[in-house]
C-alpha cells in the first residue's frame, strides 16, 4: 500500500531547526489497521500529515502504491489526495456553513461526480451512518458523536483506499467513541486500509499493529504482529 | 460546485451581516460618486458630439502678439469669409456666424432671446435637425428659424411657420416670418442660440459697412480633405497684411485653423479671447468629482480588503478542509474572488441606488451641467459600470483571495497558524485610509475658510451695495435717472459708457517704447464716487472738461506697477499709437473679472452723458435688493416695451461664492464618508488585533500589568500609524488644496497651519472614540476568563 524509507522532516524557523521525524522507515500493507502511538510532540501528527500528502518530507522516499510521491508539487498532491485518501479529525472539522448533506457531498464535488450520482451516493452513505434524519442540519446542531459520524461519512464517500484518522475519539465520550471505533473496524474489514493516531490504548486495541514513536523515531513496531525495521 | 460556492457565500455573508452591510454601503457611496464623476466627464467629453461633420469643421482664429506674448483670438475679420470663399482651393464651405442677442416681441409680450446671424449653409455644415419648415428659410433676410423651446413659449398651440415675430434691439424694430423650427441643442454644445436669421441682417442691425476689416465675426470652414490643413493655413496668411492695414493699432500676427471638435474644451483650458460660444464644463467641476470618486473608491476597496481578511479567519477551517479534500489553490482563489465580486456587485447595485439621488443633486449644483442617470442613453455607460465592477472586485478582492488561499491545511487544522491580522499590508492600507480622510477634511476646512475669505475680499469698489442698469442712450439714462432720483434708498447715481462688472474694451498703449494692452472704460465724472472706488493719487475727472475728455486718464495700481512709474501722475502715454494721454489719477485695483483672473492694467477715460450706456446706483447693504426691484419697476414704467436689463454689481462674486459653496459641500461630503469608512477599517482591525492578543493581555495581567499599561501597548502601534497618516495626509492635503485653489482662482486664501491642526485633531478624536471602548474592554477583562480555554 505505502512505504516510507529513511524519511526525515525538519521544521526550520529563523532561529531554530526542529527535527520532527528522523530517518523513519515504515511499510503499510493493503488492508492493514495500524495505530500510531507516542507522547505529545513525538511526531505522530507530522507523520500522519506526510502520509496523507498534506505535507512533504525534508528527506527520504515515500511510495504511495508504486509511485514515488515525496517530490510531488502541492497541485499533484491535491490531485492524488482527493480520490485516494479520506481524513478523520479529532475536532471533526466539518464546515459550519454547510449542512450535513453538503459536507458529505463535498469530496464528490471535487471529483466532479455528476449530480444525480452524488445525490444517490450521499443518501446511501447517510443511511449507512444512520444520520439520514439529520441531513439538513448544520454541524453545530449535532452531538459530537453525530458530527464524527458525518466526518467519517465524508472521509469514505469517495471510496478511498486509505483512511487517516487523527485521534478520532479524542473529543467524544466513551459510548460515542466506541461506536466510532466499531465503525472504523467494520470499514477495515470491508478492505479499507486505516492508519490512526491515538493516545488511547483501548482504541489501539482495534488495530492490527501499533507503531510507537518517540522523539521522531520508531521505538517499537509490534504488538500483535512482527514488525520489520 | 458553483452552487456549493454560492450557498456557502450566502451563508457566510448572512453570518457577517454587519460587515456586508457596512462594506456594501461604503462601496455604494464610493461607486455612486464614481458614476457622478463618469457622467460629468462623459457630458464634457461629448461636447458638440452631435454634429455629423464635427471632424471636418474648423474655426478661423488669429494670434496677436501682446507684450511679446502670443494671444489667441477666437474671432476673425468680417470680410475674410468672402475673400477666401472660392479663392482657397482646399476649402469647401465657409460659414459666418454672429451672436446678435436681443429681444423679441410676439403679440404684446417681450422675450429675451439669443438670436444668431448665420450664412444660409449653416444648417448643412452643422447638425440641427429641423422639426418643421425648411432649411431654405435662411437663404433670404426676412425669415427666422426658431428652436422648439421658443416655439413652445411663443406659439404653444399654433403652427409657428408663417407667423410674424418682431425683433427689438434698443429702438430698432425688425419683423421676421418664422420659416422653421429646430430642435434645441443640449447644454453640452458650443452654440446656445434660440433663433437663426440670415447673416446679412447684421448689416442692418448694427449699421456695418460690408468689407470693413475693422469689424469681426466668427467664421467656420470645412476642408476638402484633412491633408490640405497645412496648405490652407498657409494660404490664410496672405490676408494678414490687408487686415493690419485696416486696423493698424490691432495687428494680427497669423491666422490658424482651430478644429471645431474640442473647441469648447480648449477654450476652457487655454486663454482664448473673443470666444463667442459656451465654454466646456469648468475643469474643477469635472476634476473634483473624479478625484473624489477615486479617493473614495480606493478607500472603500481598502476597507473591503481589510475587513474581508479580518473575517476570513472565521473561515480558515473551511479553507483547510477544502484543501484536505483535494481543492486546488486556484479553485479557492476563484471561490474567494467570486465572493468578493458578488459583494462588489451588491455595492454597485447600492451605488446605482445612491446615484439616483446623487446625480440629480450634483446636476443641480452646476447650472451648465445636464446629466441624468439614463441607462438607455448610451452603451458606454454600461461599459463603464462593468469596468467599475471588475476594478473594485479585483482591487478589493485579490489580496484577500490570494492571502487566505495560501495557508497550509496542516497549520490551519492543527491550530498553529499565526494568522497575521495586522500584516504590514493591512496596516499600510489603514495608513492610506487615514491619509485620504485627512486630505478630505483638510480640503473641506480650507474651502470653507476660502469662501469666507473671498466673500470679504476687497474688490476695489463697493460691489455688494451697487445696482446697475444697461440703457440705450443718453435719453434712456436721463429718463431712468429721473425715475430714481427721488428714491430715498438710492444714495448716489452715476452714468458711464462701460461698467466694472459687465463691459470694457481693450486697446494698446505705448509708454516710452514699451507696448502694453490695457482694459479701458469710459466713465462719467461721478462714476468712481458712485461705485465706491478709491482714488489713491491725483484727482477725479472735472465735469464737462473738454481736455479731460480728450487727454486725461485715471489708471489702476497694476498699470503703475507694470510700467514701473515712480511718479505716475502727469506721465504721458500714447493710446493706440495716435493719441497722447496724461495720467491725472490712480485708483486702487478693481477686480473686473472677480477673483478668477489676474487684475490687468486698467485705464479710465472721461466721457459725457451723450455716450452713457450704464446707470449705476449706490445704496447700503440693507437696501440693495429693494433698490434692484425699484430700478426694475422704474424701468418698466419708463421703457414699457423693453425688457429690464438690471443687475447687481457683485454678479462676478455671486458665481464665485456659488463655486466655493459647491466645492465645500463636495469636500465636506467626502470628508464625512472617508472618515466613517476609515473609522470602520480601524475598528475592525483593532477588534481583530485585540482578539488575537487576548491571551497575551491575560498573561501580562497575571504578571501584574496595569490597565493603563495594557491600553498603552495596544494603542502604541495605532498611534504610530495615525502619526504617519497625519504626516502623509497633511502634506498631500496641502498640495491638493493649493492645486485646486490655484486651478480655480487667482486670488485665494493663503493657507496657514490652522486647517491641518484642526483636521488632525478631528481625526485623532474620531479614531480614539472608535477604538477606545474596545481597547478598554480588552484591558479590563478578567485574565482568568481569557486563559481558561487553554
């Protein structure tokens, strides 16, 4: 699915140079469910952003499928991103001015899917996520759990091969959190690759494998399966 | 996608109703000014545009050398037209024109009417569509063609063609048969006549001899082709000599062809003598609204830019998500640009609504302007509106669109974006806004002060308390004087051939070899006293003195200064190279042309009652209107068949005060709008700044900062900006006010520091009032509240 080799990310400001990731090498196979764990500031989010093609590495190689993408321009990354990757955030990041239906519809607009097909797909998705009755509501009128279900619906509406989730349960109570994790697990069973950043060992249990980061380095790569460095 | 954009646009506009309203209103007012500016410019630019042959019509002008400088003259020796017709091959048509003026009697009513005498081919060369009758009416001397306006007045219900009208000039009477009706020209025309008769009538009316090179008219020609222009001009020079032989004291240097197209604009701009036509719109009436509109549009755009960047921070999340979901940057730029275009469109709609009021209001300010908000009238107006929309949309919307679409989604969504609410760019815009406001306030104050200054200006005579009447001859003078003499309100009466406010002539004088053109007035012995002029040296004319009539002159200070006379009284001057005159007195400068033009050397000669054409009466300031009315009443009694020709001696100044008032109104309007817009800009910037710095303020307070200290640190930056703006604004304001004053007046208020100090104080007060509450609130907020959400 994807492979990174000797990947390094530096943040440079006028005075300081901060290394967020050092020489990381990871491979993630099709259909895997991987959790990335580690203390605050260890580079989890940076790694997720690079994997999600939102950011580019300072050095190293990144193969998305067979393609080497580390040197892609912002335009190329956006192009690749919109069909292949879905994002789920801790703070949901729904657009407040758009309704539930319109938020979920957005990725299909960028993929230029025809209107009738869009209607159908969004309707089915909302049905599947059990929020169809809320289709014309605005995000702020929903509960946290409902908002995250909408966010997941938006992430998977375009059938991405990969879902990147950044602490998807971080802003939810345990009941809603569990519901979201079950949803992700079910998606994974249906074949979607999932990479999830989390602080919660409980949520990490849903994953096949855990990658632990510390100070920008992979420290352990295995809890359930053997991990090759 | 478009629908999605539109939805989000409307929803986010609804969320920011106040912002939208303020910006749309601000932009609307600015655009309404731009519309006014465009319409006035367009009106002026289309002077004489209706004449089909305009590109091929030329007026024959000549240049005279006076005091070593060329002076252009719009008239032409009377016989030249006949001399060149047929003998210069490049010329097709020759048309003579003479504005006769006068009054008309229809049945028992007397009307004033601008009659012009023209050659029979006038209507072939110039475009005046005939509504009734036939062009051939101008072929003979007995017919007259009238405008449709005159037709409505004289013959509202009858067919005018074939009707009789009587021309009245002094005691002359001439009957004409109406031969046609033409459509009255719009105000932006050089011509202004109400009726036309055949040119040859002027020999009867004025008693001129044909072929007299000392008389002048206006002569137009059309050319065979544009290529012969220089050739024709060259051939015209052969008539210089014959003219100079006929009038030796008034020498023509050369003739030239003055294109009819743009004639009115050039006459307004350049110094042209004897231009017997409308001038184009005075430059200030065209330039002032353009300058104003440009300043306001820029101001509104800057405001728009700043506020839209300020509120875009509420939409950062949307931008981030769109990027994550695969939006390209250009798509975001397009989205935000089209949003701003939509706002600009709303602004334009508001502008058109405001223009419904502003256009008629501006039109009413200037008597020579005739502009209407008529969408169907010309296609150019639509082009202008479209250009205006694109201009404002792009100027106001480009920076925010590129600025907000630049952010990285990772930074936005992680919340680590350092959203620079007051970037150097937005601060610069605010400085400009304040500087512009200051320019407007400064100009408003200066023009108000100038109006007062000019109202009290010493014009050299008692202009505010004088009334005059234009009489036909000595008998007329005596009859009117008789009727007024017993009036207790009239303090003095005098007669003259010319009058300070209305009439004088120009002739050359020679003093020890030095040539000079001077303005001359022939006056009676009581005229100077009755008009309140001040004799500085020497004496007045002695009643009935034959020597004074022939050889004495009283001159003004300017003449003394120009010739550098140390002892003016007793000096001998040669008038028109033939007549020796002696200076008997010197008067204080008299401003014949108001404060518009420099005072010229002036010479007063003595004349007896046989030449009186004016009666002047002096009263006091309480009775000036009553005396004016008394004089009109007396006129009607004494000359029942003539229209009263009575006026105020300050009519030059009335126009000046009108111009002053108009410019003041415009700048006060500009000042208010500009200041409101800048205050809004400042308010939104400070609000955003305060929101951004809430945490900093909280931390500072926890660490022991006082309220005063917090106020100080927030205000420091803005105080600096205001200071820079004050410097820029006062310097720019000084130059602009000085330039405007100088372009309109010759004599105006010397600009002191007062207006600038006043304007800065006004602006600082408004700025302080605008942000004071916001800053105070921020400084007194409990830090526990601001730091809690970490």
